[in-house]
């Protein structure tokens, strides 16, 4: 979100950053889920890439001021009460 980059695929794969990069440690996975896949199928197809990690999804055009830390705590507490 803060700078441009060039992604090279194939045997000489790599990412070249243009300018400063403030998001140290961020990982981005691009997954081809097919042109006709609906949202649920897309999420299911990327599951192997996020297995064992906290994962949240929203629509790309969603705008909100939700406190994600509080939401995660709430979801964790409701999951515990269902066990």
C-alpha cells in the first residue's frame, strides 16, 4: 500500500521493491481460484495457505471502524462457549 513493486515469476522468481518499504514482515499470497469462483469457494481454496493462523475476510469494498482486537476476542469467547 505504500510503494510500488515488481513481481517476477518462474525460475528466477523474486520481488523488487521501488522506494521505501514500511511493512517489514508482511507476506502476500496470490492464489488463482478461477474466474467463476464465488466468495466461499475462494476462501476454501486458500485455506492451505492460512492453516493454523488467525484469518478474517471481508469484501474488498467494505469500509468500517470495527475494533478488530475486540472482535477477535469476542469471536474467541463465543467459540469457547460452543465447545
